[in-house]
C-alpha cells in the first residue's frame, strides 16, 4: 500500500480502480500480484458500500504506517489476512483457514491468546464464538488497525496490545493459545529460540489448556519442521496433527497441531511497562 494511494479512499474514484488494476498487472511475484489484485477487487466493491469507504480509508492509513514501521510487508502491498465482514480480501482467507482447522469448536466459550495477531482479523473472527480474545502484536499500527475494526463492529470481547511475545505478560492464563506461523518470523524480530517460545506458550496456558499450532509454508519450514514438532511434543500432549489442504498456495501443505498442556505452570502475574495498549 503506497501513501499516495490513500487519496483514492477520500472519495471513490474510477481512476483509483484503474490505478490499482495497473499496480496488480505489473506486480512482481505471485503473492504480490494476488495481493494487489485483491485490493483492486475490494476497491470496486466500495462503490456499492459507501459506509465502508471511510472505514477503509482509516484502515489503509494504519496499513501504510504499519508497513513503513515493520520493515517487512507480510501482505505484499495490501492485507495479509482477510475479513469478509468489512470487505477485505487478504493473501490468506481468514474464514477458510479457521474452517479448515476447526478452530471455532476448539475456542468456543474459551479465553484465547492470539500470538502475533497482525491486523486482528483472526482474533475478531474467533471472537464471534470465544468468551474473550487477546491479540498480541509487536507492530503498533497493526494494533491501531485491529482496534479500529473492533470499534466499528462493536466487538467488545477482543482486546489488542502492542507487545512482543517475549515481553507480553498477563493477569491470568488462557484456555487456548493460537500460534499461527509465529514460532519464528520473516522480519527477524523474534528474540526467543523455538524452545523458549514454546516454553512461554506452556507457561501462559491453564492446566489442560490447548495450543493450536500452524506451521509456516513447507518451503519455509523445510527439514526443520520435525524439530519444531518434537519440541511441541516434549511440552504438550499431541491430540491431533494433520496437513492442511484448503486455501491458496500460501495455505496448502502447512501442518496443523492441537496440543494439550501437560503440567501446571503459573503465568506471569504482574504487567510491566513493556506491555502497551496502543
């Protein structure tokens, strides 16, 4: 998302449609081409949803700042996650991902922590059935974006914090933790080892709580996936492990694991100044 493109969200314009179509046609790489084509299609829909135009304007302002802040654009020029309730098509379909993993049944009436929640669209989707969802995201502008969407929807059972997972602390442990492609990151901002990461997941879960794990794409995990899975198995009881086959080329072939906490480990009890609600 380019800063100059924001002007097309001030007032709907046919020129904006052509601008986004042109960007998609000349995009480099499969993921970037798909992402920018999504933006063009979403923009077309705004002509029939004037109530969405102002919302998309505000969200895209956050997205521009988020991409400038992070140094790595996970959405390849637009959004990484989708959210059909507000007309946003991301590189990865949130609804389809949640259905493929059967997440709704696993989080129903539960307290949930979503690690590295990005724009919060997964958090807000599962908040439809969960008791409460906490989204933890390092990028403060993505947190602003998530809060803006939650406010727009009147979603009061989702809370978002700007914090690294290493520094995140909570008042009470969670029933469920989502670790969706976050045990390591492309941007290099992860300070923990994989072992430390899953130890922290264990410490933030209630006894008998669930860890829902989604791997990175197979080409990124490579031979290291089995090592990651073995670390999970050392700390949790594996209830389910399977490959994911639905979705786009970015979704298929990932590994999904449902794991249950074996031992009771207390959660960090006191908040620190490193946990900042933005």
